[in-house]
């Protein structure tokens, strides 16, 4: 098998801060934030490749994701984010080829998934937070670099005779611009199919004149007029801006590690390597809900509504990248359902009253849930006495592939829906998880929502269809054990494909296409000899010899 002796990927840490960025510069000037890419050549997560031509690896993307999160919470007055390069004549050459060629298959796919989740956050900010993104492409822009630009609202390309946009993966590497490139070309920018075909097979790409004709960019100017015209375009997007608003500081998300246990304040992960599963327990709030925007602002990053969900997000990323053999997540909750609902309702009220912070907190919770949806892991939710699967935390159960609820007459056990289970926490396809669960059966979804605020015992939850099985105390232990053992014994490849299809049931949109195709295309093409074999295109990139293809079409 090709690349049998790949370099060992060290554990990935997702905590960073602008003071320690190695690749990005974040500058804030009133309503405008500027992100300048200047990738440190020897700053990769592994020492076996150089990040030439502003190419990126996961470390570059971790900084970008952190910067975007800080703009949302620490700089709420920002109305436009400008993404540009601080390296002469190079915007971004995309994902580093040597990194891809020498990474395990699983790492490549997870890297692409994380990258696109961050790009989806650009679009989420534009759609829901009123923050627009501008790609000021001031040099060569290829592959993932152009995919980064595609995530922005506007793309401007310098007209200097050398700056181009391109998606060269097919002709140069034998793979695809599968981190959203192909989908955003046609679904987002509405580029004609024949133009997209031409573009994706022209390795050298297009300069401004032809790129603008095909709608690959929105405009551009020569170098002598670049700064003035880009500045004017940004100013017009800012408009009157927004009143200066004080943000909150995001402190690092940290956890203690003891063997196979990772413990945060509100989240605990117990990993069972032999059983190939991880038990993930999230605790509900233990304090009062915020009563005003000022109250929420004062609690800032320490508030359960933000801190607990940031910790869950970090835990999911650690499981995704650092524990690839874990096949099943078993979700549990602990706490008081009344407190969860009180926090949910307080956030919703504050958001309706115009609190930018309440809005951003709920949007963050929704993104973490979408990260959970996107995990290439099976997910079971175990609803037991003492749990708090209510409101936003019941969304965890709805995100699971199955929900098991214990029915023990001696131990009261309830779930509870809240107002946020209607359309606050949307999935990638723009539907609530109840809508996805019941598909065209709106009556069942409405019947479930009609119980909002009520404690639902195991039989009521099963009758409403919001849990998979309600099991009595005699059968509980054996049924759950057998279900877990059966699940982890099945082919992980087959399960990934099955789950990705089932979790996004219903109509598709750009986001579901991106992640569905990412799973299918990357899992197939990135393992084919034409890409990664001894003479595959990705393997031979940068060598004088040409790749050798198996010309069979399948």
C-alpha cells in the first residue's frame, strides 16, 4: 500500500491566540477587520514539509478559525472582514501538497472537513450576523486559496498580469477541489457548467479579464489603483457601520487529562480504546440564567451558555483528529432540565430584544451541533435518570443516530422540548432536527413541539417518536450493551457513508452537498492509485516524472 511509512501526526491542539499566531495577522480598524496571510515557511504542524507560497496546513486553519471566532465575540462592531495576503504576488497556493501527500487518509479528510466548517462560518456570519467578507486577491490564488475566496461575499482580483484564480486539482494532482470548490462555483456563484468545466481543467487559471467574464471574481483593478479601489469598495459595504459595541474576551479552553479521561468544567470524555468508543457527558448549568444583556456580558466567556459549548466543540475536535479509531460516541447529560430551559429562554428573549451577544451565543451553539452532525462517528444518546436532555441539550439527542431512554418505575426519567427546538438550532440543510427527523410528516413535528415545556416520560417520548427505544430496567443494560457491541463491529467505512446520507435527509443545499460530496469524493479519490499510488499524481507532484494513470473509468 502506498505511503505505508507515513510520518506520525502529533496530537493536535486547537487552542491559540492572536498573540501567538504564526501565519495570520488580525488587524481591527473600527468596523473593518483585516486578516493578512503570511505563512511561516517552517511553521507546519509536522517538520516533513515546508509551507511554500502561502500554502496552508491544519495549523494555518486553526488560527483562521480562532480569528473568526474572536471577530464575532471580541469585536462585535466589525461589519466587514477583508481576507488578503501579506506576501508579494502570492495570495494563497491552497493546501500544502507535500502535507497532503504524506498525511494519512483519515487526516486528509478531517483536515478538509475542518477547513470547510470554517468557511461555512464565514457564510454563517454573513447570513446571520451582518458581517460581510471580502477576498482581496493580490497575487496567485490557487486551489484551496480560491476556495477560501469563494467563501467570501465579494472577490476582487489584482490586474497585474500575473495574479490569477485557479482550481488546478484535477489536472495537477488527480484529485478534486472537494472542500467546497466545485459546489460553490455552481451553487453559490451560479457559474455556467461549461465555464466551470473549462476553469477546473485549466491548471494555470484565469487573469482578471476572463475571470470577471465568467463571474469567477466580482472585479479588480491594476496595482497602482488597488488600495484606493479596494478601500472604496469596502467602505461602501460598511455603509454607516454600527455603533461601537464592547465585546467579550475569549479565554483558552483547557482540560485536564488523566489516561483516557479528558475533563473540562462542563464536559467529560472517557475513552475506551479497546471498545473503540468514547463516553461524552455534558453537564447542565448550575447557576441562574442571565436576566439582561449586561448580565450576560458581565459573565462573558464564563457563562455556561458559551463556555460549556466551547468545551464540547473542543472535545469533538480532539476526538476527530487525535482518536481516529474511536467509532462510537455515547452521549449523556447530567443536570437540571429546568435550568437548561431557563438559560435557553433567557437567551432567546435577549436575542429578540436585540442583544448581539445572545445572538452570537445561540449561533455558536448551533455551529457546535452541526460539528456533531458532521462527525464521522456513530452517535448514541443514552437518556437516564438525572439527565437533562431538554431544550438545547435535547438537540444533542436529536443529533444522535439513535436515542435509548430508560423506563424504570422507581427512577423518574424525563426529556423536555423547548422553544429552541423549533427553528433556533438549524442543521446544515436549513431545517430543524425535528423537521429532519420527521421529514414530510409535519404533523408529528408539530405534535412534538406542542409539548414544549412538559416533562415527557419514556412512554410519552416513544409515542411522540422523539426517542428510538424506551427500554425497561430489566432489558436496559443488555440491550444497550448489545447495541454498542454490534455498532462498533460494523465496517467503519460503510457506517460513515450510511450516516452521512441519513443525517441530512430531505432537500439539499450548498452546505449539505459540500459535506456529502466531501465524504464520498475524498474517501474514494484520495485512496485511488491514480492519486496516491507510487506513480499517482499527488505522489509525483513536484517530481520531473509524470504520473502514470490507470485509464479505466469506473
